[in-house]
C-alpha cells in the first residue's frame, strides 16, 4: 500500500475537517473494500478518516414500523438484530449473505452504499425498500442516492450517518452469487409496501443498481411467479463479462425475481 | 508513524508503525507472531483470520492503527498450556495436509463454535461448510476440516 495518514475523529465536525484537510482524503469504515482496493494500488488516499470512533453512528433502533441503522453498523449486526428480523427479515437475510463471516464482522452498511458497487447487495435492498439515506447535511431517498457505477449523490465532505428503512408488508431477496467473490451475479430484491411493489436489481446493470418497471407493474397487478413470465426483460444496458453475458443476466433477473416472489 | 497499544494474546503490546500497516503485518513483522499466515492478501482465503474483541476478522484487511486498545487473539494465543480442543481435533482428525490454511481454519472454527453455542444453534456439518466460506484450503482437505470442527464442537 502507498503511505497514508490515519485519522480517527470523535465527531462529525472533526471528520469533515479531516476530510477537507487532506489532498485526497477518503472515509474509512469497515474497510473491507477500501483496504483491498488500496492494496491493489487502485486507490491511494492521502488520508483515511475512520468514522468508527464517532459516537452514535453504530447501532440499530426501531421506531414504530421504521428501522434506523447507523452507518457503521456491521453486516453481522444487521443480520443478527432482533428488530431487523422482526420488521424486515429480508434485509437481515441479505446482510447474512454478504461476503463471509469475517467480512461481515467488519464491513458496514454505510461503507457498502457509499461505495455503490454495481454487484453489492445493500443497494438493491435499500432501493426496493424505499429507504432514506441520512447524512450529516440532509436526507436523500434511495431513488436519488444511487446514481450509477460506484457513483452516489454524496457531495464532497458529506458523510452518511444512518439509513432509515420503512418496514415492508413483505419482502424477499434472491441472489445468484458469483461463486468466487460471493458478489451478486444477479440479485433481485422484491418489496411489497402494501401500497405497491418495488423491485430492485443488482449485479446486472451497466449503470449499477436499478428498479425494474416491468416487474414492478406486473407484481403490483398480481403478486405471483406467473406474473413474471409475462414480463419482457431486455438485455439492453446489462453487464456482459467473463462471468455471464447480458442475455444470461436478463434470464437470471427473471429467475431470481421468481425465487424472491416464491419465498415471500 | 503512529504509536499503538493493544492487547495480543493476553499481553499488552505497543509499537510505532506506519499508518498503512495491516494488522497481519504488525503481528508478523513487529511482534514476530508468524502463526498468522498471509495466503492471498486479497481477503479471500482466510489464512490470516484472528479474533478482535472476540470476533473473527481477516487481519490482512484491517489497519493496525485502527485497533488502539483492542483485544487480539492469534493462533499462538489459543493454547493454554495444553492445546486448545480445536487444535487437538485438527490433529486427531487429520484436518490439515500442508498446514498453511490451518491457523485461519482453527480461528474460524473456534469462532463459529462459540457463536453457535451462544445463540443456542446446532452447528451441523452443512452449517460448518457454509461458515467456512471465507477460508480456503488448496489441499482439498475440507472433509477432514469439517470433521475436526464437529469433533471440537462436541468437546468445547
């Protein structure tokens, strides 16, 4: 790794100051992507600002039918939390399928969505669940937050503090994992809020996570795997790489959507 | 350079290290605890698994300077006079061939047995196989590794 300077601020204000003080400072949370990227020399931040020392950024609370998950809450904590299991078990299931045990003990929800890897699991969950991303300066709907490949609506110096997730009436996530990396080759999250169905797809889109209007309309009309057969899933704008061609991914979107619906 | 203090295997340790030093490097190069192995260095293989504050993590994907005050347990810290039951089980069940992945397998094994016991869940052989997702053995020794962990789970 190239040399870097480590900071562990105790407040958001100090974290913002450290971020703005470095030439190319980056936030560090669990580091399960960033440190690996730095080792490959694909990232060389001048400064690392570790936000895990800031009080109030970690932990999960439930308020009525809404979950608030702190940015530095680990995947293992989300997977095992009683409130997440009660209000949104699909999100706990999603978290329990990220990486492996050791990665889940370090990786955080804030880090995952700030990175917005096109094959990461959380972006699909938060987009389908119509979550709100809370930062030190504002609140951003998931629809507006995930902008593209590794791109989000976050401004310079903006720090995710929490995620708010309204409990769905029912939801499920089905992932076809790329067996070596365990990232989603295709993952489909189906969430029925009671007033409509949202379907988000990860691992497949050339511009990252996206909602599938055709699947949403079909499943809002009739929730069942038969509804999915009638939906035309185009391979336009889908990823083609060594793991799978775009038409294969289009097929997997249909299959994973059915698996999700059948497990509701 | 940053001065760090942590507790490794029950002993207070300190060191001045460059900020980009990984925990795996700190353990191996500074403390000479070379039982923690670096297999892939891309957080895939799990040979470097240690316990930080009681949880299994990959020491090659953790900065040493972020662990001020942490309790770290490495493979060297498991045995307490006698070998740990997990170490005995790997020995009894021929749970290793070349041995390179073994420190990480044992640290992950201890973690999963403790976690399942704490949650009151049954650590079946299928569960062990799923839990070993982040530990790679290239000698094809998984059958005996699973047997070893099952054996140790009954004795821990």
